[in-house]
């Protein structure tokens, strides 16, 4: 098993900008917000294109909710799935959707403007560049439908931030209200487990493409849900022994999945809570996929220490989840995940540097970034025990 190189670099938090930079920022802020700036900017050929571009970006922010509702409507009407079989006319789609042609035409033209659909003729609609992946991926469609729960919680964002409402999102994820399965309903467990499993495809592809699992003997996935990731890993690496650890109602679903996939002889399931129960030993690699960001720092610290204790000397932890960009960088995913996790009522989006600090506090001596093709879905950190 190879040894990790020490991670280099890092973002230093809490550092104020130099005095001259702060003064310059204040000067620019005053200039940009002055009444005459806009008139000057649009009248100057050099700055006009910047002003137009920023105006368009601001309009995109303002119209974002409408755009998301157009996407949600297309999913709920199964428009994208219908057009996967070939283009259709307005009248044909109107009959299938049971919506009048004038009303549906507004949705179709809106979807065309967002590149979800495209015109294939004077009155013929087909899949657009952004509609095709939605039509092809059931997990993506489930996430779009699921986002309606988040939209409901964000109808009054200030009330959400002030903790004045009970978010619907917390009811969707039963483990956010504690780890006592007696309070859970079977349909809720199946619902969120299905969403986790179907939406995990992109993350699975990132993991398989970015890390060499052949160097390991046994892999344990903590918080593994129905076992979608472990099943895919076992099918790609037939030499691996596999362990899945999750809450008992979810672990039972994983056990059934392993039997159906022919992994019963190599995959072991353990039901328990990583908050209160010790993790099983025997794995030389632990994977933690989209788990840490669901929980507060105290829970994550305890979990990482438990993983460290379960690993042998030289054992590794591969952590995969969305991560916040460093200060000064920009990511379209940051705003989404910050408020998604707020609505869940637990956890937060952390930067790679914050996670590295937590990992080292748990006892891991080396933590490195693992490059992956699509960091919007997830980013990867690999930690090693002495």
C-alpha cells in the first residue's frame, strides 16, 4: 500500500486585507454604487459590454426561481422523457399533458429559452442540450422533484435563518431528528434511501475514475445507505471484501440489495448508529460518501475518531462530498448547499481546509486532495493513519 505525500498549501482564515486594499475596496464600492456610474458605464464603449453582462447575470439571479419552476414542470409533466422518443408538435404534447395549447406553449417556449428543449421545425419540439441529461437520468429527475421541498422551505428565507419555521426538509430526512428508528415510518426510509441511491450515480463515477481501489483488501462504507456505492465498487473490483455500516432500517435494505446483486458472499452489513456505536474493524479503507456535510462539527469529529480507531496502521479514509470553495473563489454549488443543509437542520458545507483540520484532529497524519473530473458533484480527500 502506498504512503501519502504531505498536503501542501492552504488557505489562511481570518486574515484581513491590507489597509491600502481596504481603502481601495471602499473607493470602488462608492464608485460602483454612485447614481452617475451606470449612465457613464453604458455610454462608454469600453465598459458597455461589462455593464450589459452584469445586468444579464443579475437578471438571471432574479429569474432563477422561475427557471427552476420551468424545469420542475417539465419533469412533472414527463415532457423530457416523452421527447426522448422523438420530437412532437404542440398539439400532440397538449393532448399528452392534458394542458391547453396556449398555456403549454408558454412552458415550451420558456424551456426552449433555457435550452431544455429546442425547436426542430415551425411547430416541432425536441430535447435541448440541457434537457437530454435530465431525460436520461432518473436520479437527476428525482433530485429536481425533491428540490420542491427545499423551495417550500425557502419561501421565507429570513424565517428559515431565524429558526422561526419547522422546515419540511427535516421531515424528509428522518435521521436528522435523531437516530431512533422506532419513530420512523417505512415509507420515509424507503423514500429517502431511493433518492440517495439514484442520485449517487455521478458520485460513484467520480470515485471509480479518480482512485485506485485495487491496492486495498477490504473496504467499509460508513453511512452507505442501500449500498449503491458498495455494490458498484464490488462489481468493478471482484477481489475486494466489502462492509456497509448504516442505521438498521437502511442496512436491511442494503442487505437485500447485496443478495440481489450476487454480493452476499463478499459484502457484510452492520446495522447501528455511528453516533453511539463503535464501527466494525477489518477494513483497510473506509469510504465516507456525502455523510460529513449532513452533521455538525461535534458529530463529525466523533465519527472521524471512530473511523481512525477502526482502521489498522496504514489504513486510509476516502472522504467524498461537496465542499465549499476557498475564500475568494466562486462555485455555483456553494449557495445551493449552504441553504440545503440549513433546511435539513444539521450540518454545513465545509471547505477542504476545514475538513483537513478535522481529519488531523481525529489522528490522521497525512491528508491529500484527490483530483476528480467533476468537482461540482463531489470533491475527494484521502487521509492515512500512522
